[in-house]
C-alpha cells in the first residue's frame, strides 16, 4: 500500500515538475483516491500552451499501461523532470484527458491499483 | 510465407507476435545438427557443471553443438514462460530475451538460472504481486547465475551441501536483486541501460567479500573460444537478417517509422515498439546487430561466446534504447580509449568493452555525441578494473561499470550545464 501511495506522489511530482518547467504561472493539484482507483487533477495557467503541445503530452500519457515496466522503473518518476519521465508516467496510468480553457490547461489522470 | 509476412502488416494478436521468437531456439537446434558433435550430450553436461565465472565461453568449454543446445533450451524455456504468463509484447521483453540468449553463450545455464527465477517467484509471493509483473527483472537477474554455479561446482563444497548452498543462495539473490535493482536506478537516473548489472555488481562485491573472509577466494578465468566458426557467424548474421526481413514486411512505411526512433534519447524507459511500431523496431534491432557484427569483423575480432553475448544484448536493446545515432559516439569513445591504452583492438576483451559500453547510449542520446564519446572513453578505463571487485560472479560486468560511469558523468554534465539553476 505504501508503494502504491509513493507511486501516486511520484506521478504528481513528475507532472508538477513538467508543468512548472513549461513556465506555468499558477498550478493547483487535487488527488482523489476512491477505493482502488485514483483521480489526479491538475489545473495550470499558461497562455502559451498550444493544442498541438497538449496533444503531444496526452499522446505520451496515453501510451498503454505496462505493469512490468512500472514495477521496475517507477522509481525514476519524479526525480528528474527530463525527457523520458513523462513516458514512465504514461506507463503507470490507465488514462489521461486534458483540454485548454481560458488560458489554463486542465489535465485529468486516472490510475487503478493493480497487483 | 509471404501470406504470413503480409499478415504482419495488420495488428497482430500478442501471442502470435511472441511466436516470432521461436525462430531463435529453432536455428540453435538446427546448428546443433549442423555442428554434428558426437559428444554433444556429454559436452552439454560439461557446460551445466561449469563454475560459469567470467569469462567462461561455452564454445570453448563444450564446443559449438553443446553450446547451441544450451542456448536453444534456455531460449525455449523463456519463450514458454512468456507464453504461460501471457506477457505483453514490449521492447523490454525483447531486451530481456536477447540478453539471456546472448549470455547463454557465456555463463548462463539451465542449472544456474532456475534458482534465480525461483527467487523472483518467491519475491512476488512475498510482495503480493503477480510474478508476471517482475518476470523481466528475474530474466535479467540471470547475470547472477555464476554465484549458483560457483557455489555448486567452483568453491569445492561437496555433494548435497554444495547443491543446497547453490540453490538457496541463488534463490536469495534472485529475491533481493529485484528491490535492490529498482532502488539503484536512481543512482544513474536510467542512463545505464544494463541496470541489473549495476545492482548485481554491488551484490557480487558483498558476496565475494564474505566468501573471501571465510577462506573461499574466487579465482577468475579466461576461457575464450578463438576459432573463426562459420556456424556461429552464420547464426549471428541470420539473426540480424531475420529481424530486418520481418521488419521490412511488417511495416509499410518502414523508413518513415524508423526515423521516429532516431531522435529518442534511449534513456529508460524508451520502448521503441510504442512510437515506431513492431516492424520498425525489429528493423532497428537487426540494423544495430549488423552494425556491431561488422565492427567486430572490421577490427579483426573472433565471433566467439563473448562477442555473441555483446551483440545479442545490443540487438535486444535495439527495441529498448539503442539505435545507430546514439550507439556510434559510444563506439567511437571506447575505441579511442582502447587505442590510448594501447589495447589490441582485435582482442576479445577489448571488443567486449567496446560492445558493452553501449549500455551508456542514453548519455549520447540525451546530451549529444560529444558526451557520448566521453562516456564511451571513460567506460573502458573503469570496466577493466571493476571485474575483480565481484570476482567475475556478475556476468554484466559492463553494466556495473556503466552504472558507476553514468552516475558520476551525469552529475558532471548537469553541473556544467547549470543544473543547479
């Protein structure tokens, strides 16, 4: 269970680092655990983010979940905020949605706890 | 055949994709018949009973036929395990499969792998996770096989006691290498692809220190096959051509998709099957395999067990981090340092360092060719010294050296690039 929570905090850390590196001016996060599933909600202010950039982020985050990769590599998440880290996050979550709204980006990540 | 290859253009059921791996044990078994060794079974037993310490080239210990039998059986065992566990087809699976395929020429046997896998199974029960979640780590952990073999056949323990020690310590090693390897990833931040080698190197140092203190020193060996064997060279080239051919027929826009791989840094995790697809990934694996084989031949090396371990590992990681663009600076740097040190470039040990230095390709991919050359250059200096630390009980000695180089070099690079700002 502790590992499960640590994995979630690592995902939050990684996404926050990524968004802050992209010059976001204000960032709010909510973590909503419900049974074995967890919803992560990120809202960030950023006028410069384009739909194309958002699509690229979502494509990375929506790569198929791979438990084998997650079990081995999850410790890399939240450490560096560089190139491949979003890739690891993508392997650790079940789905990612997002949209641009009034100069803000909204990202919603969903993760189920599995063995 | 054409129908089968054309069918590959469509998304394949996962199980059918994995069956493509059956080609590799099959060509090994074919090689057993071509080698036509009348003593093949005796030689196979000799390989199983070898202490397996670095560098034990099974082509030298048991000849071509028995070695190919060992490799084929280990490959078959793993493919069946992947099927049984219904593993998804990924770049990591290819990396793991070809790593053990290559090292079955150089230290891995059925005898020493099974206790390590059992350790992984026990860990999965203990941690209450499915075995399939950690099987890839257990496969890579075969690097600790010599610990098992050396306890049973090398230290001089007798009979059942030796077997008890070998199997039980093997299970313990297979158990603990999983959390240790995961933790040590943070040391080099994923810039050393053979991370299990780094973890196993540290575990090996502790194990060897304990054994030495108890009066059981570990003596390294160098049993290397030094014959140009046409069966072995053909096996190598056929493996690469098979991957290139299947890749060619499996992907209609092959070069376009392959170009998607080339900008990827290679840092863990870089699973090429996802952005580039199945065909381009296989094609890349074949290309980096050919590139490595040609390098060995140009430099005048003998394609022996050590070289096969190096080349097949590169082929495997051709699905999980390695491509020509991030490999060449590492090759250049390691060749340069070998020349500075006055090492003969055609020597197996020199070529081994050059091939295995590619564990550091993420540095070239992420920070450019200059730092890739520096990484390759430093790797040769380090790898020549660290093997004695773990007494050759860690087969991925270059993974151990690579972890040390990457962990330090990444900090240097990031500091110079203003990482504190």
